[in-house]
C-alpha cells in the first residue's frame, strides 16, 4: 500500500554559486523548508570549478559581492580584482555568517529531475540513485557551467595532459617548465596565458578571434582603504540594481557621434585610465547600437593596444586595423600584461584564421603549416552558455518532455526564469535573463528577491502549482530577440548569440539590461504574477 506524504522539501535549490546561495538564504528566512544541492565539494559555483592559474573576477570590489551588511562589514579583500582562492574563501565566509551549511548538500550531483504531474512535485535524483521530492525546483547552475571542448581529431593519441580551464584538477597542474598550448583567447585564455608565460618553457596561444581586452589596473587593497570605501557601499549596491550591467555606473546618455573628437577621446581616455570593464559598460550611449560610434571606440582601443606591441605582424593579429567584430559584442576581458607576454622568447601566437588546427598528435598540435610541440593542452574554449548546465540535469516536465527537447528550436523562457511545460520550476541566472551581460551578484539578488517574493505570494494565496503561460513565454522570448536586433550583438559570432556551439540556434541568449529586467519582473509581480497559470492541487503531497 502506498502512503501519501508531503514532499521532502518546499524547494530544492541546485547550485552553490551566488544565485543559489542567495536563494537558499532568502527562502530559509521566509520560512520555507529548503535544501541546496551541488555537485562540487565546496560552495563557490564557477569559483569552485575555475581554479586555473590566474583565474580572477573582472568586476572590481565591491561590485562582486552580496549587499547584505552582515556579509560585507566584516569582510575585506586583498585585491581590487580578487582571485579564485579568495572568492572561495568569501563563499565560506558567507555560509558561515548566514549559517547555511546545515542546509547544503555538497557533492550531490543531480542526475535527473522529473515532474510528477499527478502529485505536483519534483523528484530530484542523485547519481547514486538517492531521490528527494520537492514542491519547487530552483536550478541556479549559472550560465557557464557546461564547458565546451571542440572535437579535435587525434586528442586520444596525445601523450601529454589536457584539460578545460573550468575543469582544472583540484590538485592543480604545475606549469613550470612545461610546453603549454592554450586554445582560445577569451577571458580564461588570457588569464591562464598571463600566468603560463611566467614559468612555462614554451607557451603557444592558439587564437581564432583576437580578444579586445581592457586594462585591469589591479590594486592591492588594504583594510584601511576598504573601511573608508565601505561608507559608500550601501549607495553602490543600490546603484548597481539601477544600471544596465549591474555595475556601479552605466553608459552616458550622449551619443559618441554628438560630441567632438576631443571630447570623445577624453571620455575614452578617462575610462581607459580607470581600468576595468568601464570602457564597455560606461561608454557612450550608442557604443553597442551604432556601428560608427562603435568604430570610434574600437579605433581608440586598437591604437592603445598597438602602442604596446613592437612587432607589426603580431600587432595586426592581436589588434587588427579593421575590427574583427564591433567592440563589446563579444565579452571583453581584462588583462594585466597580456600584450607584453608576446615579446617574450618563450611565448608565441598561432593565428588559426591563417593556420588552422588539423589534428592532435602524440607530442603536439598539428596545424596546416606544421606542428607545435606541447605536453599540456589547455582548452580555454568556453561554454555552452545559458542552457548547458540546465540540460545536463536531465530535467523532464509535463508528459516527460525534456528541457533539451523543449529548447531544440531555440531557447525560450518567461522572464528568463520559467519554461512552459515545466511547472513549479524557476531557474536563476539562466537564459533570457541578464546573466552573462550582468555582474553576477546583482542579478542573483534581483532574481533571488523576486523568486522568494513569488513563492511567498503563492503560499499566501494557497497555490501550490504554477506554470509559465505559453503566450507569455513566447512574448518574452520575442521581446529579447527584438531588443537584441536593436543592438550590434547579432554581428558577432559570440556565445551571447549562441554562435560558439555547433548546431545551437543563433539568438541573443541574454536580456540586455539589468535595470529594465528588474522593472519588468516587478511589473509582472504587481500585476498578480501575470503570465503564470496558478492552481491548487487536489492531492496534498507526493506519494
Ligand atoms: P569564451 O569567452 O567563450 O572564449 C572561448 C575562446 O575559445 C574564444 O577565444 C573562442 O574563439 C575560442 N574557441 C572556441 N572554440 C574554438 C575552436 N574550435 N578552435 C579554436 N578556438 C576556439 O570563454 P571564456 O572561458 O574565456 O570566458 C567565458 C566567460 O567567463 C567570459 O565571457 C566572462 O563572462 C567570464 P572565438 O572568439 O569563438 O573565435
């Protein structure tokens, strides 16, 4: 005989990065019976997995942390752009301070999650077979949790070591004296290359598209400086919710074409000197919407970078005269001495446009023009952004339909959080939300607050089932596409456009403004959670 019992939890949060940790805290505070599971051994999300040498965040202190005073008041960073080890320590501080550990199950990898239609709850299964049931499923696996490794013929014959930057072994890899090949020149490729250049016997960087990297201007931070700066933290945290990128500032209201050259260059120069991603998010109003305005920024960037490279062939590869894509339509990364390392004898660049990889051999990478000897291949080749981590969880909604099926013709989601056919599931930092375009903690708090308020509302209203309405989802998906079409983003083959993964539908996968996103979500809430069908189950609980 089967006994009817309530689900084990009101909510299961998947993922111990910023979004998941914030959700866990908020839901517990709101009185829900909630647990967090994560495959990693420790919290940190991407800062658990991305532990390659040089891995560090490119949002400056204090933008990349929670705004809760009990967290930032006692905490100090050692650098303006902290590295992964310090970020991991920060997550431990957060879990200690908020007393979250008892609600966290680390090393708990979700094998699959299945919605039980008759009982209105999710059954979440771990690799080992252990299953927990929950009314609400809240995946918070981040936009970059599924690494992408291109298929290269012969990788199985490689006699050395290889790994993806986001799957760096926990015990580390000693780069000292190694012959290192790095494939990919995104943020991860730049960071690992800067470190490898210091100690590798040889470092060869395989570049398909030049990264348009900006100066980081790293600083050592003293406690004294931070104590002074903390007076401004509440205002900064308030401000970051009101900007398009979730940073402390946003683009000017003026067009780059409305001002004279001297004024334009003075603004570019000020952003350049300040360092960080400001040249991207605090530039002229039309940086990302007008080709001509964008070209001014590109030319400024190019001239600055070329001034640091003496070899003219190299300069043309790293900072070509004509832009490879409009500036900022691929994620710029921050660099410290990236353009200088190529002057070292141990560092070289392979331009894959001119000289593509043809395969891997036992002791190196074969290209059209020859072979590059190496004993370590680092794939800094990015992620199946937005959908990869979610699809990997084998989520099945009503009728047993999988998320990968639901998304086979492209990503769709209402508010970037809910998919029709997948009741009682909301994901944080997922596709069609500002994830990817925004500073992580800002989005984590905006979405976390909204999800928690929604769950409280459902509880107060006596609803225990919700589902995104297909029309609302279609309208949201179309709106993101239209917003993208008003920008220059579609002109780049970027992960923002899903263009880095063979076969993935080309579409803008992120909502392009944090502040507009937050306002839209608030509007939906004010309107009684418009776009969600809600109901009460006849059955109380799972069997
Ligand atoms: P990214 O930004 O996706 O960068 C991946 C890099 O790998 C990029 O330079 C790609 O070149 C390159 N790539 C991808 N596939 C290949 C193949 N098949 N051959 C050669 N090169 C390839 O990932 P990151 O990890 O650096 O950064 C991810 C995000 O983390 C970043 O945007 C920040 O938000 C933080 P391409 O440009 O596609 O020609």
